[in-house]
């Protein structure tokens, strides 16, 4: 059996996760090369079907509303870029950080958080639905690429980071005993929570302005935005509005990365974290913004919630998406022969509702809309 390489960047901090110290994979494999474990995990995620489907899954705007707007795929790439920038400054493992960033939304449904809410409601009494748990299910069970086992057979640390991912949209999940419930994950996994937030706040501003659902005048009432916006105006007098917007967003991302890095480095030092064993022993969330920036960032998030995510046009799409997914789910459960044969065969193992849930969660926005038409519009070809 080919062993995975023990090579690590020589400048990693003592508290960084290392491939050579991984708790390993669930299934033994005959490996073709000696890539380090977390590098291999990143590559497997990128080549997965679930990752490709993110291209046509909603971030805020449904894919057919325009080619400009972010999707789950472009969001994941932006999270990876921001996460790696933070990891490099803290001398953390960039490959683990990138793998976690690219995997954190693999279990997301079509139509964004609306899809997650709908499936959780429809799965009441059958285990519910939560996208972190679904992401883990994707990498552990639903991908079918390797002989001898289902899933991607990722390293324990990547799988732990997936199930322990946290954001304002995540409901607490029961952590399986395998992943040490009640203990914090690696620092790399902790920082992904914040890279995710930095990415979606700032790209949602960009998309919101592009759509006209929010305006620069509204944003100027938000101190965090206005401070950076005015600084750009002073630095580049007479700059065109569009360029000023892009420069403000870029500078805001830089400000948040710098604050997060400085605050986290101070916490690591204050708690005497020298290695991963220290991290598990201290068992504290070490990655954070400073109190001042955290408060300003919360204000920006609240602005986006009320003015963008609850904009009446976004709400209209949310209501339509609820109807599409609810009718698809109910039809598949009532008539399971509508599903492809391989899904029908899984029902004996995991149950009809869970198989239907997996099938719908894996759909892109476009596929869900097409499937709705195929099933419910009489003149649509099946």
C-alpha cells in the first residue's frame, strides 16, 4: 500500500494540523501517489459530483436571474481564498483549510436556505435535515467513485470540520461520538466559520447593489461600510462609482481578515496553545473578531438580513421554491417509482423519505425547476 506523504510546509506553526498526525480514513486504500492527506482530501472534493453541482445552486439569487450573481460554487471558492489568506498569516495548514472551505456547502439544497428549511420540515419524524450533516453524508455515503466503499473516504479532521461547521444559519446538531462531542475542532476548522461569514457578507453586498435591492445610500448608514467607503473616496478622488464599490468591498475584506488574524493570534498566545494537544485541552473557540469589529459586523449582517434577504422579490422566490420542493417531495414519497432505479433500491436500507431527501438535496436549482415542469406540466416531455 502506498503511504501518504509526511511532507508538510516547514514553516507551519506548532498548533497547525498536520497530515502526518491525521487520525486517518475509515477505509483502507491502495493509493496511487504520496500526496499529503489533506492535499488529497482537497483534490477529492474538487473532483466530486456534489462540488460541480454547486455551480447551479442558489446563494441569494436563483441561477436563472443572471450570470453575474454568486452561486454556492463561487461562494465556496471565495471562502477558500479568504480562508487560505487567514491560514497563511497564522501559519496554519492551508490544504486542510482549503478542503474545509470547498466542502462546507456540499450538502446544501437547491434554493439556498429555503430548501434546507423545507426539507427539514418535510423530514420531521424521519431524522430532519441539516446541511452540515448532509455534507458529511455526501462525503461519507453519497459520492460513488471508488471501489470497495461509498463516499470520498476523507481524513477524520476534514470530516470533523464539516460536521462542526457553524454559522448563523446552522442549527446545533448532535455530534456523533466519533467526532468528540463537546470539543472544539482544529483552528483551521474554526477559521472557516469566519471566512464563510466574511465571504457571504461582502459578496452579498456586491450582488445586492448589482440587483438594485440595496443602495449605496443605505449602506452609508452602516458605520463599518461607511468608514471604509470614505477612506476609498479620500484615497482615490473622483473614482467611478462602480470602481469605488469594488475597492470598498476589497478593503472591507482586508480589514476583517487583518482584525481576525490579529485577535486570533493574541488568543492563541494568551492561552498558551503550542500544539493541537493544547487546543483540545484548553477546548476554547480561539478564532474571533475583536469586540469592536464583531459589533460592527453584526450591524452589517442585520442590515443585509432585513434589506436584502427579506426583500420582497427574494421572498417571492422563497415562496415559489417552497412550493416546488414540497410538491416534488410529496410526489416522490407517494410514487417512489418516479425516482431512478438506483434510488429506489436504497429505500430498503435507509427508508423512503431519506432517499427522497437525498435526491432533492442533490438537485441544482435548474434541475429542480425542470423536474417540477416534467412532473406537473402536462405538455412537458418527461
